[in-house]
C-alpha cells in the first residue's frame, strides 16, 4: 500500500483524485496525467469585492505568466 501525504483529495462519482507533489508520485511509481502549479494568496477580502482577479492577473502578466480561468457551465 502507498503511504501518501496528499495536499488534497477530491471524491467524485467517476473516482478519486489525489493532489500530491510530483516527486512523491515519481518515487512511488504512481501514474499521473497532468502537472500543475499552486499559487496561494493570503488575502483578507470580501467575497463581494471586485477587481481581485484583475489585480492578480496584472501582477502575473508583469512576469509573463498566464492566468487561465474558466467559469462553471
């Protein structure tokens, strides 16, 4: 059995998704489909506030980093 320390776990009807460090998956020979980066914002803001995504996107753009956002269908 694998001993994992996942960052997150999603339980869906199709199956379970584990979010873990890429090196953990490699070390334990776990097949994975995609690699993503994690950005954490330590912001105290109202959920009704406007402009947070725009400000965040502008700062990322200064470093030539794309912000991909998809809205729920």
